[in-house]
C-alpha cells in the first residue's frame, strides 16, 4: 500500500458514508518505522503523524521538524505523568488520556506552560484488564472531570480487542461521545478504518497500511 492508495480508500469510505472527505483526519502512524520510510511520506506532502512513545518521538521528530514545515504530531500510546511535560512540548494532540492522574497532570502543566495539546480520552470499550482506558461505565464521569479541569477536550479514542468485531466497539464509542456532546472520534486502524469511517470516525490511525509492516527487534 501507499499513502495515495490509503487516501483514495479514505475518500471512497467517506463518499459511501455520505460524509465530506475533510471530516476525517488521516494520522500516519510512524512508530518503529525507519526514517527513510517516514521521510518518503513527508516528501509526498503528508504532515500528520502518530507515535506511541514520547521517548521515540523525541528522538526522531526534532530533526524532521527542521527539514519540513507544518508537522503535526499525535501521541497514541500510554502517557506516564513524568513524561507529560515533554509530551506537551512535542505533541499537538494526545489521544491516550486514560486516567484521572494523567488528566490532572496535564491540566496543571497547561497552566504553567501556557499551552495544551488537544485531548482525546481513551475508553476501554472491550473492558480488557490489560488495556489502557477507562471502562465504558466510567466514561461520562471522566468526560465531566476533563471538562472541569478545563482541558481542550476533542473527543474519545478506543482500540478494540483484536479478536472481536471492531464495529461494535466503534458504535459504542460513538454512542458515548454523542451522549456527552463530543464530536471527535479517534478510531480505526489499518485493518478497519473503513468501518470506523462508516461509524463516524473523525481521526483514523493508520500505520502498517501506509508504511509496511513494522520490524520490531
Ligand atoms: C500502532 C497503532 C496504530 C496503527 O496500527 P496499524 O495496524 O499499523 O495501522 C493505531 N493506533 C494505535 C493506538 C497504535 O498503537
């Protein structure tokens, strides 16, 4: 696959869903990818990227930012409070705010630093014990807390369980967002972004379908 093929599939999915193509933001998930591949996607004109780890992003994006204007970075992986300051300097959007302590740390730092990334709250729609995010039953209270903290709340994010039909999780996330008056939905990855778009995704996070398989180790 390539960036242009993915963009064409996104446009088609939007058309099929009766949505404007601009209503979906394509985040190219560059974690673990070699710099040549990331550079190639930058050369094609793409500027919106996602990373999972603050440390990895801090190691590779400052150099890209010297060479390319207008890069927008999205943090997708779990955030430790002791990395919050660094994350808030690097990233324009954080999708993985998954507990009170992290929300509070970001709010406190936002006061001090005078700026704050846009925030998505991560919901553990599959109620998986090992997965980050608040349980669906706690989602409304977490949204209320984020609002009370004055965070720039954009919406909700989920990562469905691998072995389940993702659309059930996308529909659940959309329902929780609607009843809380939130429009942003960060959902859909390489294998399922079309169904996420059909169910209202505003931010899709696509890695391997753009860059190729990640080579770990
Ligand atoms: C790695 C990752 C993605 C991208 O996954 P692909 O299957 O490669 O598209 C999306 N979201 C999150 C949170 C990820 O960690």
